[in-house]
C-alpha cells in the first residue's frame, strides 16, 4: 500500500505537486490538462446529445411539455447546488479519485470507503449505458438512415460485438496517454456545442408551427398515452416528479473534473471551475435543445405515443434536408462515443486512486502507472472489462442505466454531507474557490437536491434500482465492519484526521 513520506515525494517543484505532496502523494500521472480540458471532460460526460436525447422520452412522457419547461430548470437547480458544494471541496483537496478522498478526509475512513464503492459502481454503470447507447444510436440513426441497412434482425450478439469494439478503442485511446484523450475530449466539447446548436436551429426552422405555451402545459402521458415509458398513474404531481429522471440521468458525471485533478494544471482553481461550468453550460444548452424537441413536434399526443422512439419519429418527420439529417446523425454518434471515452477515463482514475490506498483487490497491480505514457494501464484495462461485463445481460441494462445516475448522486452528496459536519471543526483548510457564508446553505440544498434526484431514479419503473442500492448498502456495512475496518487504512490525509 502506497504511503508517501519525506524523500519519497522527490522534492516537488510546482504548486500543484506541493499540494499533492501535502496529502501524501507524489506526482505520477502526466499533468498536461488545461482548465478548458478539465471542463471539456466533464462537459463530454454530461453530453446533452447523449442523455438529452436518449432520456428525453422519460421526461416528456411523464407530464408533457411542462416536464421540460418547468421540470428541467427545477432539476438543474438541484444539480448546480450539488456541483457548487463539490467544487468547494475539490478546491481544497484536488486529487484523483476526488470524492473518495474528500469523504475520507472529512468523514473518516469508513465514509470514504463507502463513497468509493458507490462512485466506482456508478461510473462503471454509466460507461456501460453510454456505450450501449452508442451502439443503439449508430444502429438506428446511421446504419438504418444513412446507409439504409435493415437492422430489424439485429440483437444481443451484434450489441456484444459492437460494445466490445467501442470499449476497446476507448481503452486504447486512454492507455496511449492523457494528451490523446485530452485532444479527443477537447474536440468533443466543441462538437457537442456545434451539433446541439445546429440540431436546435434546424428543428425550429423547419417546425410546422411554434407554440411556447407547450413548454408550460401539463399533460399526463403515463401508461399507453406515452408509449408505456411510465406505468399509468392518475397523479400528475407524481408523474411530474418522475420526469425529473431526464435531468438526473443527463446532468451527471461531472465528477470527471475531480478524477483528473492530478492531470490538471492549477487544479485547485481549474477543477471546481471546470465542474461547475460544465453543469451550467450543459444545463443552458441542454434546455434550449430539448425545448426545441417539444416545439418542433407536429403533435404532442402523437409524439408521446412513440415512447422511446420519439426522437427518431421527430427527426423522421422533420422537413430539414436529408443531408443535414445524416450529418447530424453522425455527429450525435461521434459525440456519444467520445462521451464514453471520457467516462472510461474517469472510471480508470477512480480505480487507480482507490487502489493506491489498497482499497481494491489486486491493488498492487491496479495502481501501476506506465513509465512512458504515464497512464494507469491496469486500471484502464479493468475499467473497460467491468464496463463490457455490465452490458452482457441485456434485461438488466435499464436497471444499470437508471442505477448509474442514482449511485453517482449518492456518491456526490456523501462528501458534501461530511463537509457540512466537518466545516469549522476538522475541516479548516480551504482552497481558492470558497463559498464562505453560502457554504452551509449550499451544502444543505445540495444534499436535499441530490437526494431528490436519487429518489427519482428509484421510482417505478426503476424500482429495481432501489433494491440494488439497499442491497449494496447492506453488503458494504457488513464488509466494512467484518473486514475492512481493520484492514483498510484509507488515504494518508484521512489518517492524519483520525
């Protein structure tokens, strides 16, 4: 288990390395990421062209246009305050593995260990869901509409092969160094902006009519009226609450900025900035884009009946030029692929950080860093294997996709809750980004908001996610008190606290 002290830290020269050394680690990863690159990796994972498209039916078929015009801004408020609370802690403790370290330092070894498992499983599940989404979009948008391939007989074997290739390419890009990954995720940031802007403009320009009132009109589309996306309910408030899953699934993954902190220059400033800006930009551009989906529909009732086929129906009925549609289809698929790349980057850094403190089986192997590429090769490999394995059982995929957002938001509010209790007591060191008088109110709102978004992801038809969360909690408590409390020492900075 790695414990860096004294000469082992090799007299760090930069301010970033000195700050890292103060937390007990030496610089091993390549610190090449700029502030924009740190923003871009979180912006790429959030990817409004991924969740904003694939989860749009979950929002719209809940309470109609109001789920978008009212529900999205409401959910975004929750996401923003969570990001603000995380940003303040990230500024004080900018390390790879981010949330795990924060919870360990502020709440103790056990709290940090549990945070690590919630975050790690959430990252694996979200990477798996994105990569299956890449395959689905490539099949339905590009193969079917651009190359006119009959995909009606495609099934699980084609999905398995495609996801294997997709995940393998992402792993290779990660392994070859953070420079290549940064170039691709930087490009992804620009691509998302451009494709989302062009898609929005084209849908509005060629829309049959525009009625802004649609965005504030409630309509219960649960049951057959919404293509069976949601179980039928007579309660419009419950339907509206369920529609918040659109925000919960889309505006997540922004912890990537924290996981790449040891590869980011001036991390104490750029990590919180990248995280918060990624949430804000995604929230604004995402709202404009999904609002255009609602405004461009020829008929809201007919659109709702399409269920999960809503986006394909919308694009198929649009009068925009065929060439423009095809280019947008390709852009959407590429953006989703790069979203998966950023997800795998975040997952591998979490595995690396947890392993260097002995938190995972085979930690001695998983914490290794390539001497030339300065990337955590074994962590990348196991991250890609776990991602691929999570996609093999197709019937469980819906649970994994919804569960990813729930597990991630639980892992987000855990260090924020620990910080709320520790601030002014054991937590007296702050970074350049500080909320000051707003710190405790933001923490409380962040905990409540994150809990609401997590709860939304456990409501029917995703009730299996609740069983996963409860089961995982029981297992973690049993394993911690039965074994890990005696064995696991946690990060060096957490030991100083205890």
